[in-house]
C-alpha cells in the first residue's frame, strides 16, 4: 500500500522543494535553458521537476 502525499507546509524539505519549483518555473531559468541550446523548454522543466521529486522524496 502506498502512502498518499500529504505535505506539511512547515516541513523544511517541502519548503525547499517549493523554492526549487519556483526557480525551475522562472523566466530566468527558461532563458538559461535556451542559451544552452535546449529546445522544448516545457518538456525539460517537467523532467527536472520529476528528477527533483525523485531525489527529495
């Protein structure tokens, strides 16, 4: 049985994860991905979010 994800907003890991998501969604980060020659920015953002979910949780 899998435990549902019920985040506690005071949990330091959850706070860190929210900050990382805000950085990944920022326009500055999108511009940095474009400067490095990546296309399909939205797909790369989704992949990065999944990687961070895997490592944090």
